[in-house]
C-alpha cells in the first residue's frame, strides 16, 4: 500500500489506522514526512508569492520615503508619528516605528513592512519576523535599506528554497515531538480500553490519526479560509481518531479456566 492509499484510508477509517500499527518504522516515518509536506504546501505557495510579487513594490515604497526612518542598534526610529502605509492588490506595505512586533496588528492577510524591532512578512495570515541585525550593524536610512534589498534580490531564488528546507526540517522535528506526546496519551487510552499495545504501535496510530486534520486545514488554508484556534482543533480531532483507532484494535481474549473432570 503506497503513501497516497494510506493517506486516503486514514481520512475516514480508524480500523485501517489500527492495522497500520503493524507497518515497519521506515514506512511510518515516510508517512510522517509526507504529512509535514502536505501541511506546509500552503505556506510555501503563499510565502513565495508574497515575497516575489511584493519585493519590487516594497523596494519602490521605501525609495519614496528615504528619510522617514533610521534603523540603528536593531531598532527602527521613525520621524513620522503615524504609520506610513500603502495598500495595493490586497497587499499592505508599511513603516511603523511606534509598535513592536508583539503589539503590531495587521488586518490584511498579506503584508510586508518594517516594525519597530523587525522586518515583517505576513502571508496567508502567517507572520514571519526577521531581525534588523541581518542588515548589518551600521545605521541605515530608508534609501540604504532599499539598496540592501536590491543586493539581496539576486539571492532570492537561492535563499527561498534554502529557507523552505530549514522550515521543513524544523516542522518535521516539531511534528515528531507532537506525535511522541500523542503516543503517551494513547498509552492511557489503551489501558482504559484494555488493549495490549506497545509504544511503537501507539506512536504509529497517533501519527496516522493526525492525517484528517492535517489534510483538512491544509485545504482550508489553500482556498483562503482562516480557522482560528487551529492548534486546539487539530489536537481535538487527532485525539478523537486515536480513541476510535485504539477501540478498533481487537482485545485479547482471556483464556477460559481449565475445568477439572470429576473423580
């Protein structure tokens, strides 16, 4: 059974998930890496689109405000009391020297800008933040930042794939840590339903039980539907599949006591 078939069965069949507990660890890990890839496809697509399409426009935006701010010692100091913004094609470009990253509120799903303490890229409601120290330690004005962006432009097509690889590896690590925690919860569920399962089998069941929520939220993200409290919903749906899958594992039959024949 290939990965696509495993994914399809895991979407609706706890009984199949229970059977997958017998698969080798190699095949299980492949499925884990595949689910990580599925979950990141929307991020990769929207982030690439935001960066590549918004790069030149943001550079032009900065060039129009060459002396409106200075970046010094990792912070942005703005000469304007108000946030400087430009809205174009569902994208917001901004310079905000008043608010730090934690206090920043962006109503748009797509944005590129400068906050008080970091460079911000918001894509598909997911915000990525980068320190100003990446631009060096020297003070920079608006036109100098635009020049720096022009220097980096040549490396964009190289840096994006490298960045995605790093994000993928980090996400895979976090995925497997999360599955390991689910595995311990699954141990308690197995004891509750009196199912004799080793941790490797429970870990496998936990991994396949995350398939439905992973595919669901990836599809919603692709079509532009943002779901608040995604993490809580993901945990709840996964736990439901874990419980149903463990219940689908046949219980061991207890041996009937030997009856002694009368003397």
